[in-house]
C-alpha cells in the first residue's frame, strides 16, 4: 500500500517550452503533496507544499509563476515548469502524506522525473 | 526554521565493518526522524525512522538512536555489504495531531561506499 507514481519518468524539452509532471497517489488519498528538486550529488530541495483544494505554499526563492502547482484532487498533483530553460534541468520528485493510513506522518515518494531542457 | 546537519559527507568502509552517520537538528519541536537510502536516479527509500518518544530503534542490521537533549540522531549499519553502497539522507519533521504540513528538512547526504 501507499504507492505514489509520477509521469513521465523522463522528459526532454526545448528551451522556452512548458512541461507538466503528474504525481498520483494510487491507493490512498493524499491530503498533502510535496514537490522537490534534486541536482546531481545534492540533497532534496523542497520547492512547494500543496494541500488539496488550496493554493500551494512555495519555499523562498522558488518562482511560483514559473513552477505552477495544482492539487485539484486527493489523488493528483501536477507541477508545470513554464518557459523551461537549461538550468531547470533536474530530477523532480514528489511525495505525499495521506489520510486513513496507519503511518499518516510518513511521506511516500514518487519515482521521480528526470527533466532535461535543451 | 529547522536546520539539519549531516556528517560525514562521504564514508568508505570494508565489507563487514560498521558504518555510522550522524545528524543534528535545531528545532526542539521536531519529533519525527526518518532515514532514507537513495540509489542513483531513484526515489529516496525509507529504511528506518524514529519518533521522539523513543531513544533507539533497530531493524536487523540497521539501528537509529536519538538524543533529544543534545538534538542529534545517528544511523548505525552493522555487517555492511556492497549493496549498502548508496547515498543516505537524514531528515527531521514536526508531525502529529494538528500538524498540517509536516514538511521534511533533509541533511546534505552521505555517500556510503562499501568495499568488498
């Protein structure tokens, strides 16, 4: 139980285009989802926290107009990287906390999406 | 906010030896401390966690200790094997009834290499 999926697993896009990444909780309802970015040999950096039905809370330094987050349902959150540039190339990982789980304090991670902007 | 420090950044051990990774945190309100193992290009995998109401937890070759007074916690891996080689991250969180966010604060990671 407590499985989180991400789609796509990898994507290559041209500079200036937008890319949407989906994060789904497959067998539980995710009240809170988190989006992280991870550069090579670095730790996970929290970009934003989203609660279902409300606006995402962005971490300092993360441009909310560039990284659009939508948490429209209890099982789906999306991250859209708008006008992507090569410096946005990174590993994007989502995680989710849910209701009705025995360990409702644990975060369940998706498999990540490798974004390469050319 | 919370600040989590992790040491060492790299650790090399011989197969069969023990490995210890240490973390400190700054926020006394933190009460949940997970450890993750991450292999290259993959998601962080929870290997063990501890909540602040206990001082030690063990799962086979892996153990975690927590010292709330000193605000530090450690990961201990015994009888290391080459497949233990990965990056390990510690994290701290404030979680519980009434907590709506429960965000994780991560350490910088430790690259563990186990030589056969």
